[in-house]
C-alpha cells in the first residue's frame, strides 16, 4: 500500500512548479510528501451526496436487491459510461488540494518534517550551492520546460553508471562531458535517477529488506541502465535481449515524463538569464517558499540563517530576486 508521505512531497514539488511557472511550481509537491504514496495518487475527499433517483422508489429497489434482482451500476453498452440505478447515492471523488496534502505531511512527521525535507533534497541543495558558487548550472529537464526537474551535482549518476565527478572537467558551454573511468565508452554525461524517490517509486524504501544502494533505474526490457550501451544507441547488452533503445519503466518524480523525454543541460549564469531560467538564489530548492527553502538548507522551517549567509555573499548581479 502506498504511503501518504510521498503524496505530500509530490504536492510540494508541484506547488513549486506552479510558483515557478507561476514560479516553476513547488519541487513537485515535496517529491511526494516526504516519500510514500505514488505521485499520481490523490486522496478522495468527501463531497456532497448526489441523489440519483426519486426517494419514493428506494425501499422497492432495496427489496429487489435482497431478492437477488440486479440493481447495481452497469456500463451503458452504447456510450461506455456508467449508469447508476435509482435509489443509490454516489459521492464524487475530489482531489485533495496541495495545501491540504502538505498539512497532512506536517501532521505525520511533526517536528521531524524539516529534517525529512532536508534529507530528501540534500543532493539538489548541494548541487544548487555549487552552481551558485561556480556559475555552472547543470539541470535535467524536458527541453520545452523552463525549469529543471532535478539539479545535477557531483554525486549525480550518469547513464553509464558513473558519477559526475568521475567524468572529465566541464564548463557550462558544452554538454559533451565524457567519462574518465577506464574502459567506459560514455562520451557525454546523461543524468539518470539514482534513488527510487527520483523515479517516483517512494514506497520502495518502506519494504522490509530493501537496499537503496542496490536500486537501479530500469528499462521496459527489465534490465537496468547499466546493462545498456552508454553511447547514443542505448541498446541492451544483456545476452538474448532484443531491446535496441532504453525505454524507462518509470517516470520523472517532478513532471511525470519518461527519462528519454529529458535532456541534461550544462548552462552558465548568462545563458540561464537569456533563457529565462532561475539562477543565483532563485536556483535554490523552494526559493519562492521561505519555510520550505529554510527546511532544505537547515532542516528547520524557521531558521533562515543559511539563506542569509548565501545571499550576503552574492553580488547584486547574481541575486535574481533583487532585479
């Protein structure tokens, strides 16, 4: 059974995108509410009862039910829609609002909520801080989007199975960053999720005996990315497998698109300015949501000391929000 925590982190993540689209929406509702329920899962909220049929026939219909007469709902053969029998009431399923889901997550984790947010976003926080410091921004996103699904850092994994810091030096000019590992054929770093949370599989960590270090992003052919060719073809190398192209069996936790619909971008501060992409302090996770931003930086929603330290060290030209 999926956990509610995942939904909340997904809600917050989605909220961030809305603010960033409407400010690039909220780190896809905190990557599904501190990990748990699948990102697409929505909580049913009781709505008003909808009366179907006249009250006068209810008792008769109930008697027919007891006698074995079929009075339940059925599909209309011509239109394929559900028909509800007279005498029944239905409750519409209404998706929970993002703020409601976030409140649930906070209630569940209480004083540990900030710590859980920080733990989930540690890799992206480190990547953002280094990007702000060096002026080289590495993001993984769909080309048509104006936000990054993930901020890529030195500890991020490439399709070839090696980390970014195991590749050759890079700048924000070219995406051709070959792997430096001996005998690896990888010619360009291509980010791939290295944690189940990044692939929307939040529930896996709840399973007894699950080893996060052993988790790998999988293809529909049921083989991992490391069992595929790291060059452009991405054909499966497993003996007897006819897979000619890696097709992810998962979707991105931020945008619900498949891995192959994304690209890894190496940007400079100037190129991001021209493209309308976040840079400087605006590149921090939840930059437009102070409490969550503080939680990512310090593990405490009310502690903005780390944020003040970051912004005070930035020249005004790098401070996007001050422009």
